């Protein structure tokens, strides 16, 4: 029997290099995919916190008290009735606040005239008081518009209101 060389009997060893390269590529791809998903999730979380349409931050409300309190005779014909109320004007615009301060006497005049046209029956219900607030806001806007200054008052607020 002829003997074959020992080297021929041993199986050939395959190189592990392609296996290592494949593992590195697979690991790198997995890491890249994980990073991508993390970034996408962070972006989604940021938009979810901000809301679908994040509104710009609003300026703080500023109030201007029209002092002293308003005291007027009401338009009741059956008896003498009075209205006493404290009024504050609210705005978020600094230029409007300056215009309100400058026009305070004219604003007081218009509001005194408006308040004097009311009756106790009109002011007995909440809806009547709310209508008066809306009408007062319109009067304030008219005064500011007539003077050509900033005109962004947002509310007329009654901090006290007494009808006798």
C-alpha cells in the first residue's frame, strides 16, 4: 500500500476572515440602525411634547386700574339706583399699556357715559354684566383708535361691581 503524504490527509483549514468581516458588517449595521431609531424616537418625543402646532409663548398680561372706582346713577326710571364698580383694563402689548395710561381720562369719560345708560334689570344677571364688559371693551378700543395709538386691549375686568 502506498502511503499518501500526511499533508494530503489533513483537511484544509478554511479562513475565518470572511466570517469576521461579515460579523463586523452586521454589528455595524445593527448599531447604525439602533442610532437611527433612537434619533427618530427623540425627534418624535420632542414634537409630542411641543404639541402638533406649538403656539409661540404669549406675553404676560398687564393690568391697568382705572381709579378711583366708578360711581354712576343708573337709567332706572322707577327709583334712584346706583352702580359702583372697579375696572381694570388688560393687555399684553406694552405700547397699548402706554396708550391706555395716556388716554385714561378719555377712557373714564366714555365708560362713565356707558355705565350711566344701564338699568338695574340689565345688570341683575351675569349675562348683562358680560354684555357690559364687551361694550366697555369696544368703547376703550374706540378711544384708542381715535387717538391713533396702539390698540390691543384684550379685556375689561370688573374687580368689584355693586348695584343699589
